[in-house]
């Protein structure tokens, strides 16, 4: 199932080139009292809501995808975790490009571990990326985003994939500089998710997906998730050894080679096999 958030928090099911509005199902989610439980409420209640969503989709009103504003499918992650230099060729290019490494030795993911991004950096595809500090180089990084469905701590590699609810396309936007990654990559709009959330059962093998990113129609990044250095189970096992994971937490799995600068007026087009395509403007 592909679930999309659109037109100011409407919920829809994507079928071919249309969206079926199933927003009425959201009324079935339990209310929350203070203090709020960490995580995304829709993802937390997704298993219970799926039957009602399927029923609503059979008779719901449909609208062409082209006629709506698509928003981030995840709204309230307790955290966004990201894997640095998790493709070998990206590690090689980062070590070779002084604008990427800023004169420092680029360490491997085994040395660096994961880093955190602010949840306020989330944006939907059509909200776009708003550049800041335009005197500095800012790059695109396309990657597969895994969304945690079942939370937990100290999750084993063997059980890790059962904790994934689904996937979407992720853009990790990066200002180059000597500041900590978590700061440079957490500006507003610097984590774009979309175009929708696809449940794990529909995606297929997340470790064998072609994907690419184009800028103004020119291919800049192109790879397959089978090139990941740390696969998703290892990332989840490692992350959960430090943090309690919650439903809706976002795990950005890493970007391949080909990262390059973006500028105001550019249009990024991203595609991941079995998920779909999203277009993201830069301003």
C-alpha cells in the first residue's frame, strides 16, 4: 500500500496516477493526552487502521496526483537518523574532493557511526528546499529512507526488518563546512521525504533497488541499494543499541557517489524503484 499526505494533512491511497482520499479513517486514531507519546501517530496505529483504510479506498473520492500538493508522509518522528558515507564510491569521492572533505580525513561509517538530524528539517516534495548561507556550497544527497514501525531498544540484526513499517525517498541536503554534520544538515527543509510511504510488504527487497537523482534533467546520482556498506538490519541494530526507536522514526540509509551543488531555481527529480518519483524545487 502507498499512503500519501496531501493538501494540508489529507490522507490518501495511491493507485496508478490517482489518489483516493481516505482521510475519514484518521478519526479512528486514539487521542493523546499530555505528555505526548514519542513518534508519528499514524505509523504507530497503522496496523490497526489498515483494514479501515482498505475499505475506505474501495469507495473513496479520487483525484489525479498532478492536482494535489504532496506533503511529507511522516509528520512527527522522534528522531531522524542518518548514515554517513555508506556507499564505497561516495567515500572515495569525499576523500578526493576538497570541497567535500574540507581538508579533513573522511572516516568510514564504522568509525563515524550514525548522526542525528532535527525533526524540524522535514519537508514535503512540493515545499521544496530553501537554501541558506548561499555563499557556501550546498549539495543534494538522495537515499532510501526506512521508516520504523515497531519501536524497541537493543534490536537484533535477525529481528531488525520486522521493525520496519515501510519506505520512502529521502533527500539529505548538506551545507559543506567544518561544522558538525547534525548542524549543517538540519536546516529547515533539509530533509525531504516523499512522494509517499510504501509499506514494507509492497516494496520488495530494499537491498536491491535501482535509484537516481537528476538536476534539471541531468543525471547526477545513480546506483542500487545493493551497494550499501551497512545494510538496513545493521543500521537498526546499531541505532537501537544507543537509542530507543519509536514508530515513525526515519532512518536515512546513505547516499551514493555523484553528490553535487544545487542552486536556487534548480529542480531535483528523484526516483527509487518500486516507490516512484518525486520532483523537488530549490529556492
